[in-house]
C-alpha cells in the first residue's frame, strides 16, 4: 500500500464535539503485573482527528471507565457490560489539553470531560453547555 506523507494534524486546547468510534484494548506491564487498558477512540467532528481516552479496563461506579459508561447505561456491581457495545456511535463533547512527554508535545483528552450530547434540530448541546453544529 502506498501512503502519502501529510502535514501533522493537531487540535488546539479547548472543547470539542465528536463521536466514539470504538474501544481498543492494550496490555501494559506495571511493577511486574499486566494491566489491561481500554482506549476509547473519539473522532473529532470537524477535523476527523481520532483521539484516545485511556482508562483502566476496570469498571466500578468510581473508576474512569465506569463514570464514562454511567452516562449511557446503569453501572451497578455484578452487572456485565461490553464497553464497545455501549459506547460506539455515541456523540460526545470533550475537552483536550496539550501535554509534554518524552516524545514531545501531544494532545490529551481531559479526564472525566467526555460527556454525551443531545441533538436539538441541527444543534448539539452537552451537560457542559458545549454547543456546535
């Protein structure tokens, strides 16, 4: 497959609207243990840039993933939930900020900023009063 080299795309810090396109899972070794993470993939509405909102693949009422899921489904102890079935296709608002890492600057989705959107005509609104078209 031949691919074209393109200009790097980056979002400025701020509030955005997008859609959750899926959930990817990865394992990370930490202090000799393997920990599974769920990366919630969010495609920004205008630029089509896909960002990953990383959460431990552990669901409780207080975990990052549990709090996100609770916007769309009841998160109750003992319940079995398949995150990708609940989240994929959901329209959301979210905030991003720039951070410095070992490989340079990168854009990060702000923790607990991913919220569901409601559609009113051609307009979208969120719990944080983020508006867009």
